[in-house]
């Protein structure tokens, strides 16, 4: 635990009028894993209730479908390739880049991160300014009875300093493999476990018993996360703080199944985003179709806290949408696929209902991360493949070479299965989005290094490989010193 800074009485008085903020971030949960997003098998009453009283975003996208790059992007308000080594899994953020919780803390907020962290800072280089401490409290939040990391969320709210506004980052390990929620299930809290026969099986998975059980175990952990979201809401209400607290519920990347986690498609990159803030959200219980990016959260939170966002933040504020759900804050949203267990370099732009992808390693499959590859769901697909039973949707998991370019009209093709790149009637759209992606890459200092990090796991089994010399390559953006590039590109 880090000692809290001394705050004057005047600062305390001013701070008391500022809103509190809590980010509740799930792990490996796709946008449609909640009931309020149309999943009939989901049991998420607490998140659904927040959506019914708040604002539900239907076009919210992450910058990476990979846990630590996604979280590092959120905490800095920057694209992964602008973070240095943090563009790749389990790597630190460049030391010259500010974190928004540190700015809040300097402004008098009490800050705490409870649960999964995954965000570290690289060693300072010559001339790097010393970054302020981001957190007053860091707590893993895990107990023998709860490995979802939610056990200390309410406790943290109860023990916080009562004379300061607060920012909490409550980060669950739910619903990350390997399904400890099944063993730690408390029916009195969560209700009965999900039944495999009730699961909704996406068309790119094999509809068979092992996959259905896999999906049910994942849904159990989503329900456990939802329960603790509800506990936080009850604690805030008991303290008289619910009206004055912005709650943001989202996830870091898609579910850990084939064709979801690490994918640039919606199943990996689209996130549920629910905002609840009675003091600040004008139209409640509505859905907004305004396009937003996860890098927009940092400048939004800083703005409502009355803290200036410096030039390093590449996102835009969502506060106009809080006032009017029809407000437009951006026209384009960009995402990345970099190393996560396997060599990769893909980029995407979403604009005017279209998704355009560019794959800079088309010879390699996009089979998903190692935990997904080792899963029963992937291995069932593998068995079906070897037996010649795969549909075209399922075969996409193993496809190689992949197209260099992909284009989808997402409203008509929610699973992104019909590539429109070769369709002459969409040639102008393809050209426009390709130029947008090139402009964004150029202006933000993106690059495709000659030597990317190599595969760390077997692509068929998910088993770890020997790393060997030269295993870790050059991070994307490094050839152009992207950690010092603050331009956002088109928005």
C-alpha cells in the first residue's frame, strides 16, 4: 500500500463536490455475454439493471483484444503501438507516458486497483520524466474462496477515506480460464449453475457436449462477476454515493474461445459498455449507437473530475454522449492485433457501419491465444476438421493463408463471415477505409517491424514452445519512436 498524499482542507472541500468513478472490468467476456445485450442464456441481473437505469453503448470497441495491451491502452488513453513494449502481451508501458489514475491522485482523488492488474511501467530512459504514483492501494483481491479477484471490492469502498473523491479500478479474473468459478460456486449468491443445453453456440464453434459445457462454465463466471457488480452498487447506495458515482462496466477482450479473444472481428474487439451516473447522464435507460473507443474513457474521466488531459491522450471525451445519447464524438475507431502467444500484426478500422481489416501476416492462421487453443472447444473443432466436418464458419479458425484485406457490413453480417473486399459495389468503401487506416498508421507512428515476436506456443495444441534466442522481436511502432507520437490520427 502506498501512503496517501497530504491534501489541504480547501482541496478536500473542493474535491468533495467532484464525482467518484469506478471501472468494473471483466476478463475475457464478449459484448454479447450479458442479458441486456440480447443473450437469452445470460444471467446478469445487476449489469442489466445498471443498463436499465443508465446508458448502454452498442458500438463500443477496444483497441486490442488482448488483456494487458487492452488494459494498458485504457489506463493511458493511447493506442497499443504508442505504448512501446506494452503493445504485446505481458510487457510494460513506456516510462514517459502518464497514466490517468496518477493525474486523478495528484488532484486529490483516492485511487485503488483491486483484482487483476496486468499494467506495469518500463524502466525510465534518458530524459524520461518521473511519473507520479498511480495508486494509493493495490490489492490482488483474491481469497481462498474467490479466485475471481472480487472479494475485496466492497471492503475497499468501506475503508476508503471519506473526505476525498475516489477512483476505483475493480478488475475481475472472471471469466478467464480455467473456470475456478465452477469449484467456488455459491448457489445462494449466484443461483443455479448454467446448463450446457441452454447455451447459445456461435456458428464458428462445434455444437457438441464439450463445447456446451465450456460455454456454460464461462457463463458461470460472467454471472459471478455480475453478482459482485451488484454488491458494489448496494455498497454505494448504502453510503449515499450511488447518485454521485460514474460506474463503467466493460471487458478487456472477447471470450477465450476460437474466433473471439485476440480477433479483430466483433467477437473479440467489440465490448459491452454500460455507464451509470444519475448525476451526469441525462437520458437514462436508453441505448446509444454512437461510436466510441476504449481510449476515450481516460479523457472522459479526467474531464468530469476537472483534471486536464495532457497531449499524450489520444482519445476523445464521451461527456457529450452523457448529455445526449445521439451525440457523435468520433466517426472512426481503430484496433490492433499484435503478439499474444503467437506472431501477428493486424489492423482494423470501423466507420459508418463497416469493418475493414488489414493483415500483415496473412500466411499465419488467426486461431486464437494458447488458452483457447488448448480448450475443449478448440480441440473439438480440430477433431471435426480432421474428420472433414467443418462448416465454412468453423474452418475460418484454421484458415491460412488468410486474406490480406477483409471488409464487412456489420449490421447485415454480425459474425463477419461475408468478406466484401472483392465485391465491386463496395470498391469505393474499401478504398476509403484503406486510406483511413493508412492515414491513422502514418500519423500515429505505427510500423510493421522486420522481426516481430515469434510463436511462443504450438498452434495445434496450445503447448508452450522453447523460446530460444531472438524469440522476442521488435514491438510495433518502435521503428518510428511511436511512444513519443501523440497524434491521434483521424477520429
